[in-house]
C-alpha cells in the first residue's frame, strides 16, 4: 500500500474505481464531482481527440472536487471507448447498449482513461492510458441477454471488463485501465508526487 501524507479523495462514485483504488491506498474518501460527462462538455473542455476529451473531463472532475476539498489530493478519471472513430459513452437506453455491444463484438476498439491528480499545494498531473481490445463475436440473442443481465447503462460502451473475461479474445495494454483506473501509471504518478520517505536510521 502507498503512504500518502495528505487525505485522498476519489472524485467518482464508480464502484469499480473504488475497488481498484483500494489496491493502492488503505484509506481514501469518495465524492461525486457533479460533472455531467454525457451532456455538453464543461467550460474549458474541448472535444478534440478521445484522449483529450477523457483527460479534459478528468481535469474538470478533479478540479471541481478540489475546490471543495482543498486539503486533499483529488483523483479524477474519465473512461471512453473508441470504436470506428466513434466515442462510445454510457448508453442512452437498452437499445443503444445493444447497438454498442454489436459494434464492439465485431470490431477491434480501444479504451482510453484520462486521469487528473490535483494536490493541495496546487501541483497537478494529468495523463491518459490506452488499451486495445478485440472481443469475441456475439449473436443478437447473446447481446440482448448480456444487456439485460448487467448494469450496462452505467458503463462506457455498455461493457465492463471482468477478470479472466471469456468475451475478450485479445488485449493490448492495462486491464485495470479498461476497468476505469490504470493502476500501474497511477501508482507511478502518486510516487512522483509523494516520494517515499526513507526511514530514519539509528546510530550504531
């Protein structure tokens, strides 16, 4: 576990991100940012590339929560699925989820997560991580069954990766990135912000 010398707040109510962050930190708070990632982009966030959009939304989330929790290190994140040059956010309904799933199961795609860290002293670090995926083809019946049995309306692209997922044929990159929080890169950035202190050594 990492030792961070200030309080940490995850600017997300996502259960998946919360469980992932528990792998790195023993204690942290969670707070909704209030940023509507599916509506008009917040002021200062340009559409740009999917990578720019994900990072921009992560920054908007982290900065908004940081204004409320100025004493804490705030972590904001946003995940998008990109397929055939279309950015797939959370589906509008079950028919939209089925459309997305049909597209994803027949076409290689990438998952992009933008992350922003805002420290109490004003330091800010932003980055994105991309993972390439190829899923097995699903029949229409399988797509409908998947959409009905899972909480697809809360996932970008109507899909959430599970450990040893049989629906994934190929993956190139971080699996935790696909789940919503790229832990490998996040750990490196946290260590850069707060290098581990060497333990004091007593004199012989």
